[in-house]
C-alpha cells in the first residue's frame, strides 16, 4: 500500500479520538505484512494514566485479532477539530510496544506535519539500542 493512502487513514482515524482532557486528536494506521490495515485513535481517561495512544490502540487491535507481522505505521495528530499542524512522533512507550512486534531495521514510521511531504523513519532510528524480544532469547 502506498504510504500516502496509509496516512489518509491515520488522518481519518483522528475523528474517533476520545480526548476530552487534552483536546489533542491522534490517529494511526498500522499496515500489517499481509496487507491489512488496523487504525487506532487516542483514548484518554479521567485518571490520566490509563490513557492509551493511537499507535498502541492500532497495535493492540491487530495483535488481538491474531496479526503478528507488521510493515509500517502512519501517525497524524493535532488540536481537536484542526488539521495536523506539526510532526507528531510516537511516545517512548509506543516505540517500545513497536519493538515487541516489529523488526526495528525494516519497520517504517510515517509522520506528517502541515506539509504534504511525509517523513519516514525506521524504528531503529527513533529507538536506538532498543530492548526487545531478542534480549530474552526470542
Ligand atoms: N498521543 C498519541 O495518541 N500518540 C502520540 O504519538 C503522542 C500522544 C496522545 C496521548 C494523549 O491522549 C494526547 O495525545 C496528548 O498527549
């Protein structure tokens, strides 16, 4: 799948964000190795810490449906009701979750700010020396 299309799905997923506290809507679209796509949006909580980012929602939806191979994830975020206006990169916890399920040297993270140009990073670039399943012999 073309990454521009994947980004469009991430932008659309922002519409489902539940973010009454931050008013910051994030959408993610996760491309699985089999070509299927799982979207996610951030889900906040009055107790704050149970909040889950869009990226993890997408991963957990896919993993819970049996998916195990992943190619790329597109992420778009910005103020509620506004177009994405700055690059939103995955938080550290989401990077660690990606490390569990994706190959760091091949998994692409696609980001978009206000421009049409997409920025693509490998997980190994944004999580150098990541601790992962291989460290535990898997
Ligand atoms: N958030 C995400 O969903 N993904 C990111 O990459 C950064 C932050 C969410 C968490 C919270 O609901 C809101 O954005 C503000 O931090």
